[in-house]
């Protein structure tokens, strides 16, 4: 499952916050002898289906304590770029540090675990339910910045980025992990197989 998803709004399908095909996970699993199918599901539904045996695990940027109780977790198999989307006057070519965001009214998209990066640093933020109003919220000054992934902004704010009405400033990278539920047959073997093929 890919639980880190957002709603594009306006009747569009759910999309992943990152492009799983670009991460190279599928060929790594194929080399280890496993076939994989990905499903875009909200986190709670993914967790429920995993624990009911319908799915085996998920991909996430969140390698946090309580996951380790229920899942075998790979070493990071990819990194994805995190950016801040702002109006052009707030663009910084050298990028932002998370601490810089404390001075801004920041939003994240519903379903995005980047909120942990902000709350862990004591930085307040708001949540946007879909990307449908993302450009409008920024241009109207309702928020100063939206924290998210480059691939997502390139899809959801493409027109505004092309017209240079909005700009992206780099903030850092997040690691991606494969997590397989411990009760899945050969779960540890799957994770060991992935880890053995990672650099």
C-alpha cells in the first residue's frame, strides 16, 4: 500500500505523494524473487487491510517507533526531494531550513506525513484537504508556503510554476522504507532480500 496520498480534488483520482516507479523498489523486489502490486489507500484503510491479511505492507517515509512493533522495516531504498512552494518573492535559491518555516504560515496536504517534521520542531501548520485550492491559497496570501514533495508540486501546480506565479525552494530529502507486516509469511525474508540488494 502507498498510504501517503493526497486528493487532487475536482473529481480527480488520488495520487501518491511520491512517484514509486522512480524509486526503483519494484526491480529490487523482482531481483529478490518477489512480485509487487501497489495500491493507493488512505493510511487507516491500508493499516486495516494489512492487519486483515488483504495486503502485506506499505511504503512510507515514517520509520518511527511503533511501526517497529508490528512491521519488519527495510533500510532506506530511496530518497525523495522535499520542497517549499511559495510566491516568487519568498523563493530562496539556497533553499530553506525547517527552522526558517517557523516565520511563515505553512500548510501541508492532508495525508502527508511531513507534518511530523514540523510538529517535531514546534512549527505550527495548517492542513489543506486537496491540491485543488493550493495555488489559490498561496496567491491569496492565506498561507505563505506549502511543504511537500517536488513530484507532487510539479503535477498539482504545473500551470502556476510554468507562469512563474509560484516557485519551489529546496528544503531537503526524506528516506523511503518498505515495511512488511510481521505476521505475513516470510516477511523477514522479504525485507532481508531487499536489504541485501541495496547499496
